[in-house]
């Protein structure tokens, strides 16, 4: 993990990972009041660990709250293959958000948009103001957001093992610019989000096409130069490729009421202590106090 002055965290991605990492055997942590806290525990562990390593002056958490975002209006089957989250996990979203509010960590959600859109909007806004931004997520869609001063950390095993992506590393690993990451999804689709892409085109073929034609639009304009069955696929599924690219594109102009200054890290230990003790998670008070001293 690298240091940055603005840390943006994908709350939903982190919480889901925290739940399944601690749900082995279905013996889930609960408070004596019967409140499930295993995902909350894991989330706080990862968040505090990230804050200790990155040492940001600003921090923010974005949340997904609905699958019925504007993308469903574009394509009704968007994310249509995803199963339901476990019943024990659902209430832990609200519990975690309440804990973050008590601690003083700024957060935001919007039923019209996904967490990625909120992250992209804030990351670019902070980047434009000269901040060094680190995005912590498990979602590779965020790779389209990398810039010279925006790094994306993709979690592999919590925060102890992450892959860091900058424009240079994205180019080295895939031969793509950040914008072309969207074109890649437009051609090959994304099974996790049920983005269709062009049937029969996988990652290897998509990368080869982008190396030659640079974008979905330029490829479609010149698909008469593509040989054989591949040309037939592109011509038959032209609209699907353009739709898939649109679905994969992270919005960076979500209307946000909060300002960058609202994201300044100001921990509130007194309020945090009450909430954490109620959930029997007071063990996190010591590392939170240590963060105050670092700050």
C-alpha cells in the first residue's frame, strides 16, 4: 500500500469481502444483543489498517445501495445474474454505516448511482485539486479511473496483499490506457455485472483488436477491414458493443453535496466509543486512538 493524502474506499466491496472471509462454517460473530458483527469487525480491521498504512489527511467511503440504478434503465438485465446477499450480511451495511458516522468517516450513497460512480466523481475532483488519491476496492472496473495522481489498489487478500495500478502499470500489464479499459469491457463484456459485450470475443481477442484499432468506436467504423467471422460478429452486434461500453463507463459527475473539505479526517472517539461498546467492538478504540496520534 502506498501513502496518499486522499483515501477513497469502496465500502460495499470491502464489507462483502469481510463477511465471506469470516463466514467459514457459518459461525458468525454476534453481539450479546444478537446483532451480527462479523462483517463490521472485518471492515473496521481493513479500514483502520489502510488508514495506518496510507496516512491520509482525507478519507471517504462510498456505498452501493440499489441495483436499480440508471444502468438498469439502459439494460434491464444489468447485474441480473447476481445472487442475493446472505440474510446475515444485509443488516451489517446499516450497522457499519452507523459506526462510520459515529467515528466521523465521511460516506455517501445514491440510489441512482453505484459506488464506482461516487468514487470516480470524488477521485477526479480531488485529483483536479492536486491531491494524491488512492482508491481501495476489489472491483477492477475502477482501473479506468487511474491517473498520474490517482492510484487504484485492488484487494487480493484484504489490505495485506493488493495490486497497485497507475497509468504505467496498466499499460505494462495490459497494453491499455485507462480509457481503453472501458473499451475492453465493451468488447469482452463482464460476467460479474452481466454486461454482454460482443458474443464470442474474449479478453485475448479484445486486447488484440484494441492494440490495432484503439477504441470500440474506431473499430466499428473500420470493421470492414477485420477478417472472417470476427467481422461478422462485430457487424451483427454493433449496438451491443456500444451499449456494453456505456454500461462499463464510470460516471464522474455524480451530484455530490459534500465538498473535499468535508472529507478531512477528523475522528470522533467519544461518539465512536459509545457505538463500538454497544456492539462489543471496543477493541478498535486503541487503534483509533493511535490514528489520532499519527494525525
